[in-house]
C-alpha cells in the first residue's frame, strides 16, 4: 500500500475557508458580544465612570460593592423580588407547563389546538406581552377591572400602581408566557420517550400517576435539567415585561429587580457605569451560583 493512500487526507483551501466561517465567525461573535463585555463589566465594576470620556475612569476598588451592599436602598428589595420571581416561576408555571405537556401528549381530541393556544404567547416578545397585559390591568378601562366590576366583586384597583399588588400582577403576566415555553420543551422530550417503558409499568400494575413520577420523570432527566436551567435564567434575568409594565423604571416601589437597577445606573440619567457594572457582576455571580450548584448536584447523582 502506498504511503499516499495511508496518510490522512489534507483539507483543501475551500474546506479550510468553510471551517473558518462555520467555526471562526461564531467564536468571534461570542468573544466580541459576550466575553469582552462581561470582562469589561467586571473591570469597570471597580471604577467610577460617567460613560462619556475614558479619561474620567477612576479606580475605586471595592467601593461600589460596599456601597451597594450597605447603602443602596433598592438593592435588597430587588434581591428579594428576584428570589420571589424564581420561587413563583419554579412552583407554579413550570409544573403547570409539565402538567399540560403530559396530558396533551395523551392523544386527546383537539390536542393540536390546545397546544397552539397555550404556546401562542411564546410567539410574542416579552415587551409585546407586557403591552397586552398593560391593557388588561388598566385601572379605568382594563379587562380585569371590568370583569370584576361586572361580577360585583371588584372596584377601581390599580394593579400596577399598588406596591402590594404590582409585582404579583407582573408575575401572572410572565407565567402566561412561561407556561407555554415549558410545555413545548417537555412535549419534545415526551415525543422521544420509549412507550415500551409505559407499557412495562402498566403490566406491573402502576397507574398513570405512578408511571409519570417513577418512570417518565426520571427517564426525562436531561429535559428536566434544561427546564430547571431555563427557569432559573428566565427568573434572574427578567427585564422586558417588568420594564414595560413598570413604566420604564427600576425604582418603582414594589417592582425593583436587579436587571432594572443595572439599566437605571448604566443608561439612566445619572450614568453610574461603575455602579451598574458592579450590580451586573453581582447578578452574574448569583446566576452562576444557582446554575452551578444545580448542575454539580445533578452530575454527582449520575456518577454515584
């Protein structure tokens, strides 16, 4: 056998150019639009800067973090609201989306119609969803107050202006969209599920509930991991819908979130770039801690 036939084939110029485009461009975009801004935010979080002149950047060390943790009134309410958002999303719309996916996978009549109806909010952006629910929550002509007034059980309720109600109102609007997202993710997992496992469970005398919790749910562990990660990330980075329903401010009483505080400080009138960057770094650390702890626990259980 000749040495030419046994040696590995070399990539031609066209192949190298194609690989450069397919691999190089996404890596370049990831570097420019993700890693460089992230590293720049970390560096700027230790400075004070008005965002106008680079010569105005002054090193302050950990002063921004100290100020945020000890003397920034909106910070801790925003942290509490982000935690509440995470708990609400994890305990209500996420399980409900799984519940809908499981039952809509049972070949019931009009299942395609139901799936489309539940998934429809996902077609809309969160900003548009916010505008829709702003009409629903309008204190004068909104659908919700009109229905409550017609039923004789409600009055003139300012759903978005009341600090005791507005966050819950936004959570309901967010859940309306999130439920459809989770339903589609879990339906995709159920379509790849081996039906022989269900048949074996039925032969062993398991009912539908036992089959789901003891067979289906463990078998779809990769999908469960994706759903948990998506739920955590969606909750911690919540911004669009709150920005719309909150009137474009992160300091509205009752609706403070870390993402809105970051926006107010970076692109607001004050222009506290270093302060906003420090908030962004704190949000990044919280997100990484939540996702990392879950993934470590998941992989540890798999290795055990």
